[in-house]
């Protein structure tokens, strides 16, 4: 059985080992906005975490647009990611 889009996204984010929340989901257009936060014990530079996520999402055929240290969000996040398939 094939993975759903959401399952694939969750698998990638769990592989990168980050805390995440879906800020916006549009199943019809297959567009997702994610808020990503590094784990407290993660010593990787934020740019490295972002590059790793970007690589996995692009390999899974998602378009990937990131915003490091987003300011216009209700929740605390290190990266806001807009992905679309």
C-alpha cells in the first residue's frame, strides 16, 4: 500500500529528527505549510537541518520553499516550509 502525502511528509520529518506542526494543509492542491523546530539537543546548524530536509523533499518530488526564522507566525518555529507536489 502506498503512503499518503501526509505520511510521506511525516516520515521525512521524523528522519531529519525535528519537531514539526502542520500550519496549513490543502489536500486538494497538495500544498502543505510546516512549522519546524529543532530538538533542544540538536547541535546541527539550522542551515544544515534545512538542507537535509530540502534534499529529502526534493527526492520525493516536492517543491520546497523555506523561510528561516519566520516572524509572522502565531507559533514559535525555526523554519517555515511550504511544500507542494
